[in-house]
């Protein structure tokens, strides 16, 4: 990510839940915060009940 041109950066972790019919779709993402925007750098689709610390730690 050399093109971002900054010395320090912040990471943001976010989970989102979408509904597709009756099915829940959950994504957990890690993003770099840059100039007021979040740029996703890693993400995973969570299966029901997987939003625990172990899964979050594995993503980071």
C-alpha cells in the first residue's frame, strides 16, 4: 500500500449484516482509514455464531 503515502494509519474492524430473503449474511472486515474513508484490506463471511473473539483475532 505504498501509494497511500502516510506515516501512521488507523485500522477499523466492522461487521455488517445483510438479509437475503430469510437468510442472514454477515461479513467481518478490517479496513485502513485514510482521508476520511475506509479501504477494506481483509474480510471474511461469518457463519451463524462465528462472531466471537477467535474469529476476529484470526482476521487480524
